[in-house]
């Protein structure tokens, strides 16, 4: 199957973007016209970069790339810079110069050549039929995950089967950005594969606005971000009657938010666990009593095992990326004898798998070791704390030491977190400093941003 074949399917699926409904054949036609316009304007095209949040334009760009037999990079429109490859054509909502190009009566975009002779050639290892997803940059500098279209589609089929079975006839509302892997597969491909009508709303949408769309459209599935779930937990007035399920991915959900949503609402709360490199590995229905980090059992076609030693979670399936594009080079995935190394630490419990931390969150404090995840769990257990982030600061004497950022719970006073820490942690683990902030830095999908390391915080 190809993207073009999917769009030319049985005609049941459609997208609603900015109140304009797009059938599959309309999107296919828009992609053809976009490919023709690019061919007319530019020569030597090697890669397309779609810098937009518009789902219809993203589908058109992916389809145009297929027609032109070049890869396409899906880029956060708020991100700075590009990957600097020669032969790059930028497809975007806005431009510093020039008028927009009308692709169809309801779709416009700007087209710009972005290499200007200064970029590096695209590595030959990048397949022509591939979609490039930028990583979040939450723990390192962003790079692009190079996914063959076939691998992306196989991931989408698994997700559609898990979420919608034989079809999502009651429709979908998607508030996740489609330029990210999660939004593209769960909020776009899965809906197209299930023959659903998918209505798109901005990731900044508030619970009441999402509830209104669900009520108006009769949709049964909400593809959301962790921040939406946390806001729904806090917004008692938002009525989601009729909604069957809410899907969340991209960052862990706070246990108290899970418990409250499960108590107050009748929909299933689903946690999708995955990585751009290998797609979705597990989708589990959370309960009020679910352990933090619970991801359940792997989807059909996904094999997992817990490695020896630290207990890193390894995965194997048919949706592997070809590698990473970074600094003009293709670099391989971190694998171990054919198994992808997730970097997550896991253990088995009665409900399946549970993520307990990250392989790279080890902190070496004057030769004594602890984990960031342990410190965050202890600090976040304080009833007056809403969110916690532990950062690692380099120190010439001690090697490293932890500092913390904290958000006070609504309606509460700032507690003495250092005293709380001293009562529950070893002396060497106690953070040197607590910085109180209004909100923690997050990516557009809700992941906490830990990169770069916090050398500049609270020396």
C-alpha cells in the first residue's frame, strides 16, 4: 500500500481542517497539483520540507513527494532553521516574500527554494519514498528520523486496528500536531485507514472547546496530548458525554490526573507508548489504580524484551526507521542484534510493562549514583506540588549535582521541598536548589525539555 492508494480508497474517510472537509480524492488531487507546481518552478529538487500545522497541506506535501519520488520532512512550523540540504523546497503557510500559490480553491501555500547553494547534498542512503520526522529535542539536539513510507503505513495499520477495530464510524477529533509522528500516525493515518471523518483542532485547544467539537460532530475518539488530559482532569465542567476514548502520547500522564479522569468521565483513557524510530509499541487502557509508567502489553506484531543489567526495554517490529539525518549525514539507529534500544528502563508487573526511568538519567554525585526519575518521583509526591523537573548541573568537584524546578499546585502555598527531600532521600541526593516556576518547558507534544544540560542553572 502507498499513501496515494490509501487516499484513493473507498471514499469513506475525510479530513475537516479549518471547517473545510477534504475527501481522499480531493487530497490526492491537491497533491498532484502541488507536485506539478513544484516541477514547474524548480529543478533539481531533492527533498520537500513541509513547515505547516495544516493537516490537508501536510497530506498534499506527502503525496507530492511521492509523485516527485523525493523524501519529505515534516517540520514544526515554530522551529528555527532547516536541515540545509541542497535541492530543498520549503512548503509553508507563510513567507517573508512573495504571494501564496493556490493549490486548490481552499488550499494555499508558499513555495521557496531554501538551499541557495550553501547546503550539503542529501545523503544517498535517504530513501526517496520516505517521511522524515523531527525528534522532539527533549533530551538532545533535534534530528530527523528517516522512515520509509511502507514502515509508516504498517505502523498506522497496527494503530488503526488497536484503536478502531473494523472502523471508526463515529468519527475522530485530533488535537495533536500532525507534523509529529504521533499526530501523523494516530490522528491522520489511523483515521484514513479506519474510514473515519477526522476533525482537526489546534493543540492549544482548551477542554471546553474540545468537548463542544465532540458534541457537535458526535465523534467517539479524541487524539490528544498529555496537557489536554491534565486540563480535562482539572476542568470539571467540560462534558464529554458520548466520547468513547481519549488517546494520549508523547509524555507520561500524572497519576492524580489519570485517577481523576477515570473517576469523573465515562470514556476510556488510552496511553500510547512508542518512538518515532519504531512507531507505536503498546496502547493500554489506564485505570484509576494504574501504576505510574504503565504501558501494558505490546501490540500484535511488536516484540519486546527487557535487556540484562540496567533493564533497558528493547523492541523489534516491521516499522523500523532507516536511520537519522543529522548534520548532513545518515546515522544508524541504536540497535542490539536487530533490537531497537529504546533508552527506557522497564520492568514487568501484573498489568504488563511499566517504564521506570531513562537509561541516561543516572546522576553521578561525587562517585555515588542515583537516578533523575527517583528524585522526580519523591519530589512530585508532595501534595502541594503540581509538577517537578530535576536537572543535572556539572560540578568540577562533585562531578554532577541535582537541582529542581517545581510548579506549585493550584490554590496551594509553596511548600518546603528541601525539608521534604531531606526526610525521604539520602543526603547526597537532596537537590542543591529548588526553583519555583509558573510552568515547565515542554515540546509541542508535551515532553519535558531536558536539553541542553543545565550548566547555567543555580550554580
